[in-house]
């Protein structure tokens, strides 16, 4: 029965992918039709009446009449929506309010309607169609997936509208669909405690040696699941062998009972895993699931830094980006394995692109999807059925080509995610490029890193804060720092110019093991969902690393006098 369901769903994803590809050949027409239908659907909302959306018949008129507004302009509308007011930004009732993680700023509230959720589902199915086809071309198969995202909602507004992280809303609204793909019971994702949730997801997934994939929002979270597999290997094998759930796990009693009833002893599988653990000294996904076909997580931006560690756990298992999305919208759909580029999601939103020479303008001139140029970077605007119009989330993308007439885009960094000692504007993309290169050059793996600025120097100097991965030692820290400085100058010409004068030499700080785990825990305590953790690799916050133990501070020779 399970195989029949998966086969049927695979057929559906093939069809949605084929329909999407046809539409990429008519990008301008499809985008315009999407916009005009949305405007007609929302013409009688409060926002629609204010901007006379029903009178707009062309894309140009839309750009003339509707301004680009910051989130603060939407807040009064959203507060009323939370209190139960209807027909404010959307004609459809708001059924869920997503709270953004707040990892890069103030938390935001994003409305979800059934129609906007349907659009998200359609993009997801299209993405799965591309994944299935890509796997088939390699002689591999799509199949059950391990997922550890929490489905716990945080509460309800005074009007009874549920709210919480994006994943909880998406998974709960399409529960039946997504649980067809899970390698573990849906109830494992309802467990509140993060480590217990990961443990239980792994416990059930390990029962199936034919599991095909792992999925998480970000590569850092994939690595965290790998760490749990290593850490709890012995305990997991014991529970598989006995068909029990470890007593020390913090699991809600009713969920523990439900999951215990679904768990059976599997001594044969336990013996297979124990032999792997004894011969290899650890459990990794590649060893535990020999048929693993893919890992799905965000690509682009700072992801490449984390991908350096993937071969340790996955050997050469391909990495698939799935979709490029945020709480505010669905932007693009990945079409290849091990590729950072993705196709603009033509029927998930109406998209405009702000060229770099317009980034400082309050109401910038925008380009349409068919007007952008390969090799150029843009900020992307979205108009979608969640009630945001010409909304700028601050993501900087690069157009790297076209799929038929639709742009192929790569996420580069979040606008504003930069540091400057003077005016050099070093971005996360610069920092990640450098750290990826020096890891390879020094045959080194880092747990994580963050570039910050010193407090007491003027101009401030760069501080490169790193934590070595377990088992690694930096033999020549000064050479490492020198190479980082050289590569950063090569990556950022403005840094190179200012480094000669007036920026003082950078310093390297090697942090104690566990330092970045402490930082991530601080984020969680601030209310960031553990499935949405996005760790900044550059920060102008001088107190961001406060309280962490510095094992060694390294200076360049010119800085030692």
C-alpha cells in the first residue's frame, strides 16, 4: 500500500513538473496573468480598495500605483487580522500566522491562507518532480525521507488563529500529504524537546534500511542530526533491538504511549547497525542507510561552508536545494542535484527585481523576470496571495542564466548582512568564500565561524572567530590568519584598499569546543525555532560572542610589535 501511494504521488510530481516547464516558455505571460488574477481576487479588500487594485489592468500600472512598503507599514493591518478582522490584505480567511525566526532582526507575522498554502504545495510537488527525474537519471530512486522539523504551534491569537513557525503551519495543513514521505511517524515531530524529537525521528527511521533521503531547512541542521546519530548510536541500537523508547528522553506521556505502540523490536536491524558501529567506530547516515540517494536543504549563501563537512557523513550523496523560500513567499524551484541555481517560481508570486544602482532609492525602478541579465545581482520583490504587495524581504540574488525564458537565480546574501570597519562592506558571501577556501587549503574542518569587529580600535580591526571541528588541530595559526587576510582582500577590493590604510591587521580567535552550540542555544532561548536557526557568519554586534572562552588569540607579525 505504501509503495502504491508513493508511486501515485511520484506520478503527480512528474505531471506538475512537466506543466511547470511548459510555463517557463511563456514567462512574461504567466507572470502577468498571475498578477492580474491576484489583483482581481483582492480588489475588495481594505488594501485593495485603498490602492484601487480592481482598476489595474497592466503590470506597468501596478508598479505606478502600488508603492514598495516596509514591514512596518503592514503591521497595523496584521494586528487587526490577528484579532479576527477579515478581508484586510487577502480576500481569503487567514488560517495561520507564521512568525519569522527573528534570527536576522525583529520577528514578523506573515498571514497564510488556504490558497497561499495550495501554491506552496504546488511548488513543493514541482520540486519533487525535478528531484525524482534527477535521481532516475543517476539510476537512483526517490523514497522515504527523515525530517526533524517541529510541528508544534506556539498558540492562538485572541481570534483563535493558530500561530508559530513556518514549518509547523505547512506540515500541519498538509499533514496527510507530507506524512506519506516521512520515514518516521508524524507524532515524532510533535515532541517539544529538540533532542528527544531528533532521537525519536532517528529511532524510527533507522528501522528502515531502505530510507532514501534527509531533509532540513538548512545544512547546519542536517549536520546537527548527524551529530545526534553519532552521540546516541548505542542507545538507538538498544531501543531498536528491544522495541522500547529510552526512559531518559523528555517525551510527553501521551506521545510516548502512541509511539511505543508503533515501535516493534527489530533485533536483525539492530545487529546490522551494531556491526557498523563496531567496525567503523561511529554511525553516519551513509553507513546506516546504504541506499541513501539525496540530502535536501538550502543551497547558496553560506551553505557551501557547511557542505565542506558533508562528505564525512554522506560520502558523495548529492545535495538538492528543493525550493528557495521564506515565510514571506516562495521564490524559486531547484531543478538539479548539486547545483545552487533554481528556476523562478512563476506561479508562486509576481516577481520584480531591483538592480544594484537602485538599492538606495526609496521607490526604486524595477525590472521584470524577462528583463534581468545574467551575471547581475538584484534584490527580489514578491507579490503573493499571503497579502504582501511588492514586498522586499532584503534577499540579494544573482541571475546566473535562464531556463527557457525563466531566470535561474542563486541566493547570495541578505541585504544588510555585512560589516564595515570603514566603508568596505564585507558580506557573508565574502566571508564564506574565504573560509571555504582556507579549509581546503589547510586540510581543516571548522565547526563554525563568525567575523566580528573589535571594540577598542579605531578604525576597528576584523576578528576572525573560529571553532575547530572535533579531532582537528590548526598547526600554523598565523599562516592561517595571513591567508584569510589575503583571500579576503582578493574577494573584496574595497577591503583590500582599506586594509593598506586605515584598517589595522585582523586577529584570529580560536574558541573553545562547544562555543557555537552555546550561541545557538542563546538563539533558541530568544525564541528562534530550532528548525529555523540561521547562524550569522558576520556580525557588527560587538557583544554577539560575549562570554565565550577564547583558547588562543593569534596576531600577524606586523601586529605583534
